[in-house]
C-alpha cells in the first residue's frame, strides 16, 4: 500500500454509518511530508476500501476486531460461560466497533423483573475507545438494554495488538462484580415513587441539563405516560428509566447506537446521583428555568 499524504486526522462526528460487519482488517500506513520525509504519524486504513479511520502515533498498535472478539469469547468459555449471544455494532464507517454479549445464566432481579448480565467489548481505530469491557444489563421482558454508570474496564494497559489474557480475565471478573453491585441502586430506584406528572418534570429537567433533546424526551414521555408492559404501570423512578431504555433501544439504537448509548448513560447517571445524595429525588424534581 502506498504512502498517504494530507489525510485529515479528525473523525467526522456527523458520520452515522452503522453496520454489523466487524471482520474487516486495518493496516497502518505512514504519513509523509510533501518532500517525502516520513513522520511519526500513521494512518489506520481499512484494507477492503482504503478508507482512513484515524491518525495515530507509532506507539499505537492495531488490535483487529476479529482477534479481540474471538479472544474474549475464548475467555468466556474458559470461565464456564458458553451460553451467550453476540450482536455486533460497527459505527463511524468502521472507526469504532462493539460486540454486545448477553449471558442468560448470569442474572439478577429488580422489582420482580429478570435482568441478565450484558458485556460490551469495544474497540476503535481512531483512538477514541481503548479495547475494553463496558458492563450493562439486559431486561428480559422487553429486550431493553440498560446501562450501568461506571467507566469502561480496560482489556489492555495500552492500545496494543495482543492481549494479556490474565489481565483480561481480571477485567471480566471486575465487570461481573460491577453488574452485581449495581442491583441495590436499581432496587432503590424502584422504591422511589413518582407520579406521572413528576416523571414528566424529571424529563423536562434532563432536557434543560442537556442530557437529552426535546425530541428524545417526547419519545420517552410517550412510553412513560402509556406503559407498554404491565410491569411498568407502577409509578416510580425505575419505571421512568425503563421508559427511557425502551424508547432508546427500540426507536433510536438501530440507526444511532452511539447516541442511544450516550443518552442512556446520561439518564442513569442523573438517577444514580439522585439516589446517592442527601436530597434524593428532590434534585430531579426541582423545576429549572
């Protein structure tokens, strides 16, 4: 592959291309100055279409998606968890990739509802995501994806082409513990009563705090005011969050996964903070100008 010159290094955040095809390969091509002098910068290039996915330094090593996901699945099986499902989401034209795994035998219950352990293995070729685990939950009755408000758990000490499987194993164990530790917070949300108008006030405040847009709020409010499932008819903070995840999972995620993930996490972080501070739900109910 010949050297590439004058390629923009900034990822276009408006790029919404999304697919489930993750098995493309990425190679590094050096940047050269106009006089032919090689620089310390490299372009991460898809070999199937020659598209540049990011600009990195020579310290960055490419970790192929297929290798990362295969090694992760080998790890799951080695721990006795072979009954899992996988869904891949590739965004920004291939610059970012995620494999989303659900583990039916690893579960918890909140408000009498079954949740299973969800683990996202994420990777990027633009430097925006390190190879890491992100813990989540999967709500069985409606196939909603729930977030857990914690940082990603690294699978590597730096962005490298190979994995230290002992290090990755500890990361998996930490992710599973995070899942288990999140249950009491979610249960506290289910014990926090709201009226339907109060729930709408909370959503209005989240718009004003830039957690979501008016359009996203309208979709969530529609579900909150007219619950699809019997389990969601009780008026509490847990079911307000379920209204949000239902809208984001089924109406947004299919075309704009990263947007849905960002809004989901922002809502849960706001709710979790309310559960953990002294004022509780009152912080979410104060009407903002």
